[in-house]
C-alpha cells in the first residue's frame, strides 16, 4: 500500500518503508539531542562542570542516535508477546546483542576520533573493566538493559507516530537536520 500526497501540484508517493526511514532519521536526531542533554546534565551534577559534550557545534551526540538506529535496523524490536520463559530469554538475548552493537560502536567511534582527529571525546579512566578507556563492562551492560526497555517502550510507539506525520514534515525535517549536521561536522572537523 502506498500513500499518495499532492503538494504544490506535484504528486509525491511515499511508501511505508520510506516513511519508516524518515521517521528513524528524525528519531536519530531526537535521541542524539537527548544524549547530548543527558551528558550535559550528568557532567553538571557529578562534576559541577558545564562541559561541551560531543564533537559537533550543534547540540547532538550522534553516537547515541547511530547506535539506536543501527540496533533498530539490525535487531528490530524486542519480541515481548511470547510466553514466559521464552519472552525473558528472548529479551535478554536482545539486550545482550544491543549491548554488543552499542559497545562496538562506542569503541570504534572513540578510536576513530582519536586516530583521525586527535580528539578524545570521552574516557572511562578510573572505571573497572575498561578497554582502552573507551568502553566499560558495567556501562555496556547497563546500556544493553536500557536499550531493550527503551526500544520496546519508547522508540516503537514514537516511530509509529512519526510515520503518520505529513510528507513535507518528514522530508523537510529529516533533510534539514541531516544537512545541518553534515555541514557542522565538516566545519568542526576541517576548520
């Protein structure tokens, strides 16, 4: 089934898969922003510092958005409708795989920015069970559990709602944010 929308005398077809992709782009930016805000608040409360979190000038920590979009694309959503104990084992497997994806992304992003730009964006120095101070076992386990709950209870309903937005909002919103972040990245990285 396709959705046909007439805008400015031009017929635009936006298929459900395209709507889903555009909704995920918007969710990428929403959760990149919320990740940035969460880190700002954490550093303010724990260290009393109004730290500039992230690499970009815009208020986004894109590693959060990338991780969630990647998990959405690879794993989908946790299957919670199964009967016990299959639902528990399935959910634990989902959380474990989500944790591995997020941890791999965290490590590769940290190493990339250190090697390419000479920038250390974060460190788990002083934490136990770390690897090169870019990943930490305790944090990875916590993220896996939170991602499992989050993808089922927050991402899935938001994705469904965003897919129902008018076509111009989906297209212009995702395009404008994407171009802004790409421009910000190049300006930050090379100027």
